[in-house]
C-alpha cells in the first residue's frame, strides 16, 4: 500500500530560510509544485497539505498594514482553493530597545549626535510550533498519515517527532536547506543537525533546487510584503 503523507510547512520559518533567500514572495512561489516534488510517488493523505503562519493585523491609520493583510488574505484564499489546511496565530508586536555601543556601525557618529538608544518594533509569531507539534501527534494518533514531511528547522518540534516515531511507528522526513552567503557567513542557511539525527529521512535542498518553484513571469512589488519574525527558533546546532 502506498504511503500516506502529511506535509507540514512552518510558514514563518520557510519565509526566512527560503522565500527571502530566493528573492520572491509567497504569492510567486508554487507550493503545489513544491509539495508534488517532495511527495513524489507517495499519496497525500486527507487534509495532508498543512501550512502554519502568524497572521498580519490591520492597524488603524496604517496603510502598509492594511495592504499587508490584504496580500496575506489573498494568499490564504489561494491555498484554501487548493485544499490546504491553514493554521494561524496572531503576530504579536512589541517595542525593543538597543543600546548604542562600539559594536555598532557608525558608533562614533551616533554617539556624537547624542543617540544612546534605538527603539524599534518587532513582530513575532507565538504558538505556531505548539500548533504544528499538536497536529503531528494528533495525525499520528488518528492514523491519518504514514509519513510526515516536516519543513521547519525548529528544534521545539523534536519531542513530537520523537513521540510519533516511537509510539505510533510513524516515519518523519526532515526537509532542510543549505544556502551559503558568501558575503556574510552569519546569513547563511544551514540544516538543523538535531533534526537530521532524529528523523527517519532527510532531504537538504539548495537555492538552485528552490528556484524552480518560482512562478514566472515574476513581477514583484515587495513594498507591502508581510514581514515575519520567528520566535524561539534555532536554525543550526
């Protein structure tokens, strides 16, 4: 019997690890083709295409947030029309403060004009990892899939992955990415080593692998692209 597959995509994680690196947006990435590529000859189980992400909220008087929400809403509609399950949580906004010190570029210039601290706004998604982990376990308990393909480099998912492998004899395939940045090593994308060691199978994709899923022709206007921050996520061991 052909394996039934559920595909779990951590949207915020995927946005930073892949979408931004290949210079596109979610609306110009072919998720259907990508899933077919991952699944191959296996079959996708019922409700087996699953996408999780923090939702953008409109703020009164903020045209940028209004347009970002509209873009995301259209993207969700496209996914739903293709039978995707969408798990969401609200993006949380908070103000963070950075102390200006000698580690910063143009430190002397900032200091000379009296700037000692810089405040900025960050958007973070909360609870997505818990939602994915819960669905990985629930799908296994209800025997909805034989193999889970996990597209996330979030170590918080490892307990759930370990549980379904040991207690429900489910297979888990980790999809990671390797995208070196020759200009700044800190910006390189690397697979999560603990995911590689604690899953049944691993598939590491490069920038060249992912470029094939960009929808052409591409006419990008990224000025209103929803910007996501990932919380409590480690990209490499």
